[in-house]
C-alpha cells in the first residue's frame, strides 16, 4: 500500500491535470510539487502503468457517459478512477 507520509503529502497536493489527444492516443499528465506523471493510451486497450506511488498496474481507460473511467489492476486488487468535467473543472 501507500505509506503514511506519502498519503499525507498526496492529500495536500492539488495537481494540475492536462488531458490531450493526438489521433487515437490519449495522454493524461499530472503535475504537482510532489510528483509529475504521464500516461498515454488508446481508449479500451490495456496498458502497463507505474502509478504516482510506484505501483505496477495494468490499466484500461474507457469513455462512459462523458467520463473517463480508468480501471487499475495489480496483485489481485482493483481500483477505479472516474474523471469528468463540471463547469470547466475536473471532478475525480
């Protein structure tokens, strides 16, 4: 899991998230004072990802009802992240 110190720092971070698309490749960049990450993928196709807390996961991102839905799987565990825009701001 995530260590207590990393969890506390992560909770304080207010990252900038930049989502872009070039052809059929989507890129999500997350930038904060704590750590910067980027993932690039095709919707609906599984890809390998190293998360901000250094987990090695298999991810799939789909577009569902206007939200980007990301499912991460690792070590028999699973988490889902939903991102959508509301009034020009991202809600996760």
